[in-house]
C-alpha cells in the first residue's frame, strides 16, 4: 500500500472515531464502507458499477 493510501486510511479512521464520538452514525458508516473498500482493492469487485450511470437514460 502506498504512503498516500496509508495516510488516507489513517485520516478516515480518525474521522470515523470522531463521528462515532459525536453520534453521527450515518457518516461513520460511510467511512467504514470506504475503509473496507480500501482494504480490499486488490480483490475483484462484485458490486454494481454505477460509475457509468444506471443504464436508464431514456
């Protein structure tokens, strides 16, 4: 993992802890998802890819 990714992971962990302490569980949950994805970048992704839209462009 690059130094930049390590720094990003550290910052996200700190933000998640702060959000939990402040009771902002929605943002904390989003950060936890991001951390999970960072940790699994080297594995295939099986989720839905919304980066190109939802396919319903009519």
